[in-house]
């Protein structure tokens, strides 16, 4: 069964099919089959780690399923508000509804805690509604929006290699006005993104754990830096210090990955790790799904049309 068929089988929703018809887009199969895909994968790892890799605070704050969804929904729900439609206002209640609908996120109590934490560190503000002063509206700060522009640029960078015929200039230039248009359009594609995320269970093993996605990215980046060696090294203490988690946490994560058939641990302390083909295949499918979704949203925002 092809990768394309597996991904589509995971979607299978008439509303999502309608979304797919909104603009021409590159398919997951085309992304994986592109001869430049290995270069695009490396570029993605480098850019993604560039956004988070030297900031343990951001890793602890944002990289884990529930935390990431709260951050991501904050910028999307803020951009998608219609002042004349109360049901679109970005309140804590609406945030909790969207998190619950995803089936992947935090509990209502955890959302309250994460919102409070994001406010403490200057990522979220709470302001009275212009329409109803009794109601409080959440609002991303410029600090959060700047991070989001960096995040978007990192995720579009590989598409600049794979689809040079498309102009991804506004997102790569971190244009704030384009960011609003992009995030406003992205709300309609939320179900698609969630189903794509959940369609590669191997990746959820990392995404459900604090810093797990970062540990995985560092592991794969290390392997690509010396592809002729059968093993790579991710010393637990070094990785833990880099991403603000304990060495025990890193060890437990990689032991779980070994139990799942994704890696073989050949030495103590993470000094010799064999990455098995299944992990590469799952990771490639996962990031190809992300590239596909990002290209689709970009095509919708820019009004991309099929060639005549």
C-alpha cells in the first residue's frame, strides 16, 4: 500500500476532501518521491532545531502535545476571530473546546495551567472584549507571534527546495500581515492537521513526551551529519542539558523507542544508537504530511490556481 493511500485512509472525511479541493497542492507521495527530499529533510531538521535547539525554556514551554496545541491554537484562534460573531472569539472556553475536539491535547485543568504559564512568561495577554466588557479575550503577544513566524519559516524552508516554482517569500520573510492571513486560513484545516498528526503513531511516542520531538530531531540530525557510521551518539546528559530535561527522561524515551522497534541502543548513556528503518520511514511520512498541509494552506491563502 502506498504512503499516499495510508494517509488518505486515515483522513476519509468529506469535509476534508472539500478542503483538499480548494487549491492545487503537492501530494505526500510527490514529496517523498522528490529526489531532493533527503536535502529537504536535513534542512527541516536544521531549521527546526534552530528555532528551539538552544533555548531549553521554549522546549519546556511549548514542545509536548498539549503545550504545543495550546500555543498553536492561540495564534490560529486569534487570527480567525470575527468581532461580530461571538462564537469565534478567542476565549479560554473556546480554546478548551478545540483542544478537546482534537483528542490529542490537555485536560481542561491543564489548559488553565498552560494559559496561566503563557501569561506569566509574556506569551499571552488577557483583555476585555470590545463588544462585551464582562468577557475576557486571550491575545498572543508580539513575543509569541515572533516565535510563530520563526516556526512557520522553519516548516516552509524544505518546501522552497522541493517546490521552487512556488513563491513562499512572504512566510520566509516573516511578514506579519501574511502571518495573520495564513493563520486565519489555517483554522479551517485544523481537522486535517490533527488527523495527519495522529496518522503516524510512531511519532506520537515522541510527541507525547516533554522534549521528545527535540530529542528525536537531535538524534536524526546527528545521524545525517555522519551517514557512513552505523550508529550515532546522543549522550543522555548532553541532550538533557540542551533541552532542559533530565538524562533519565532522555534514557526512558529512547528505551521506549527501542521497545517500539524504532532504535537499537548499543551502548550505555546514548553513546551508540542505531536508527532502524522504521523510524526513518515514520519520520519521513510525518514531515511529508506536514509539508503537504503547509503547501495546501499556502495555496489557499495566495489563491493558487491550476496551470491553464
